[in-house]
């Protein structure tokens, strides 16, 4: 006769199927928060630039342009001529570049979201760190714009730095609201 033994089955919380934040280990919680925050931020800025592109009459131009620059360099633009703020006449929207750029864009935002989730967890435990994180965000935001001005001037002629700033601030706001709600013990000391 075969000996029957009871095999323990994993509980919902140990498999990660339960969506409650208290059922997750801290590393899993930060990874999930970072992933969600990153995807929300990426979606916010993508929708912003889709609207900007629609108003300009060239839907999906921004991700196509950025994909072309990212994967082909500035030479992919043929940016040697033209007036400021205009596109080279031969630059058309490439769905391949849109998809490739969107993939990279989402990955980068997920990394940024993960970093933000971890930094907020530190600030939740150590409130005096919160102001430093805010300063880091401001330096990062303007550092990004400054680097874009130095290294991607032809792209800025098309996208304009105010549109980039508004898009980045919109993404930061959406990510911040999500993360603020996920960290209820987070307090900013007066």
C-alpha cells in the first residue's frame, strides 16, 4: 500500500497572489511600487506628447523622433539644415521607432520609479532625508534639461524645452501622487 502523506500547499500570501501590501516583503513591495509608478509616469508623459503631436498635426512624431535619435544618433535626423523648430522634410513617423522608443522609455521610467519608491521608504523611516530627496529631484530635472540642451539641441528645436519640462513635471506629479498614497507614514518636517 502507498503511504499517503499530506503535502502542504503554499498560502496565497507566500505565492504573491494576494495583492495586499502587507503580504509582500519590503523588496517585493518596492519593486511593485516602482514598476507601477514608473509605468504611470511613462504613460503620463507619453499621453502629453501624443496630445502635443496631435495639435502639431503629426501624431506619434515625438516617440518616432526620439527613437530615431536614440537608435540612429543625431545623424539619423539629417539635422544639418532647416530653420529652428522645423523638422527635416524627409523625417517621417516610423512605427518601428515608436515601438522601440516606447519600450526603452517604459524601462527607464520603471527604474526611476523603483529608485523613487526606495528613496521614499528611506524618507518614511528617516524624515530628515525627505528634503534632500526633493533637492535631488530638482537637480535631476534641470540637469536633464541642461544635458538635452548641450547634447540634443536639434531635438530641442523640435520638441521645445517648455514641452519637455511640462511633460516631465506631469510625469513626476502622477508618480508622486501614486507613491504618496502608497507611503501614508511619509511626513515632511516643518
